[in-house]
C-alpha cells in the first residue's frame, strides 16, 4: 500500500478502556489473496485504454476492478469514477468495499457519504456515479474508471456521454489518455454485445476483450447448484458469459466461425448486392472464392439514393485492378424500366460505367419467397453437413455482421422479419445467395394417370 496510508496507521483513533480492532488491520484484511487466473492477470497488466470484461457471475471481475481503481488512485493523482446503471446500485456494489480498500478509517479526510466521493492524501478522488443520468460523466478530466453492469445502462450512454468524457483533452496533461473498464454479464445481443464485438474483431490497439467462465473461479459444488436451478440458456449467459441470442433468431447458426479477417484482393471480381430501402440504403460488397462467399465490405448510407451508393463504391474502389462488378438485389429496383424511365439499377450502372467498370446484372424476374431467401442464407451460414461457406469481416461489414447475428422473426410468425436497420442488408445478401445458390429447385411436373371410373351400381342385382 502507499506510504501515506502506512504513516497514518499510528494516528487511528481508539476508544479508551475498550478492546478494539485496529482499523488499519481491519482494512488491510480486506486485501485478501485472490485466485490466480491468466486472463485476470492480463486484464490487470495489459496497457490498453478500454477493457471489455463480459465474465461469469461471481468470478472476480468486480473485485479485480475495485482493487485496480484504488491502486491507480494511490499511484497517479487525479479524479477516478466508478459507475453503474443507478446510484443505489453503484453504492450497494462498491461503496463499503472501496472505503475499506482505500483505508478510509485512517485517512485524514473522511469520505463524503452524501456525494459518494473518496478523497486521497495525494489529491486523487474516486466518485461513484449513477448512469440513470449519464450526463453526470461530463465536465471532468477523468484519469480513468469503470462501468459495471453496462448491459443495463442506456444504449446511447457510452457513445454520447461516457466516451466523449474520456476523450476530453486536458491541456495540463496533454499526453495522458483516460482509461475505462466495461464490466458486466451479457444480456442478449444488445449494445454491450456491440462493444464486445468491437473489442474482439476491430484490431483497435486501444481495446481488449477479457472473458472467463465462473467455473474457472468458483468451487464445483457452487457451479453444480447453479446448473440445477437455471435453464441451460440462462446458465450460459450468467455463468459462462455467453451472449445468448434472442428467441426467433433467423440465422441462429451464424457465429464466430463465420467471421474472417480476409480483405478483398485487387484482382478479384466484386459481387455487390443491394436492398433498395430509402434509409438506410444497404449493400454488401462480396467476393466469391470457389463455392464460398466472402462479405468483406459494406456500403450503408442514410437518406441516400442508388446513384449516391454507386458513387461511394467508385470512390472507395477507384484503384481496384479488376474492373468487373456483378450487381444483385431486389427486383423492385427495376421499377420504371418498362416505361422508359431510369431505374435504380440504371442509375447505378450509369455511374459505374462512367468510372470504368464493366457491369453485369444478375437479378431475378421476381423476388424469391421470403422463406426461400432465408433458407438459402442459412445453408451458406451452416449446411446440414456441417459446412460453412459464408464468411463476414466484422470490422469491414459491421452492419451485416450485426444483422446476421440479431435479425429475428416477428412475434407469432415463423418467417416474417422484425423491421430494424440491420434487416435490410441481410435481405440484400439473401438476394445474391438465392441467385447463386438457391435451395428451391425446379422439378419436372408430376404425371398423373387417371383411374378408370367404376360404376358400383351396375353390379348390383336388380329388384
């Protein structure tokens, strides 16, 4: 512990004539040994700004953070924060433990019970914050901190309040960058899933993903008791830190095995598929390698039209060597062609050819049935024989990755899709896959030979 804490030990108050426990020794006992775990060691020692920690219940993630933030406050003077979805929640989880870990019983300045702030002799503070009003994070040059139970915070809190607060530039310390731990148990495929996927797949050196199962830490009898009282899905989510899918997920076999870090090679012909929704106007940029389809980029524009999407494509692939592109998509994109008007496809093809592209259009005369399109995608995600032949780069095509992971059916339906911003791009890639790898096959008509009519009345005796 810090020298300032040791120097204050002798001044700890005691009640005359009464047998009492040394407050310093009581606080020191709170620093009991923890079970060693390689991922937890990396969590504490890695030099990353943002550490995402979806770990199992009661497995030590919160305890590790409590100790880390106290050590940092003792080591590096400045303001630190500990946040949770509500003030009551953060107080219940952290307040008493942080006071003991900080040796508040022997510190000269007492913690503020009303403001939930612990002051340190070196000038550091640890503030407990409820994120029911996430703007409480703003206006402070934070040194670092953490958000617990982040899956239960407002979906916009990280992007709109917490992250900007951590990026606030402090001219007094221009080289310092605030850090943050994001802790919690998965709660379906929500905003915490998005944050964890970014840490896992983006390659951003500022981010790291640290996860482990409760069984790594807790005794076997505790784990067995949890299994007896929980459903399999709940146990996986709570004790194995699994981001469980929502009921009715359409592409339920889509998972990490479908992820790739591959990129488009300059010699490859591009397969570009579309869903002509006004906003977001969504398209996936793919290449075909044998019988496998690789979705390695996407173009998703808000309040845009087909011509703008084509211009974005041309700008993005201006130096691509293979100037061949195949267009797939919604047959409705041909609207107007019969009457001499420019369709969405005409608009795109005009822009592409003006930029030196050779264009081939592969669009069916009529849209496939929704079930057929979905089944075609399912077969590429994972066939009945166990083969995967659809691969997505989550860093380059995050909307498609999220869509395949989350798009679900409407309540009461076995195939109608919930309307979300992620549903359109899964429809787009469905048009491509249904064209190239349909699961519906045309068969010869069945020939029926009529059976001769027999009059049973004719054989009856006459009266």
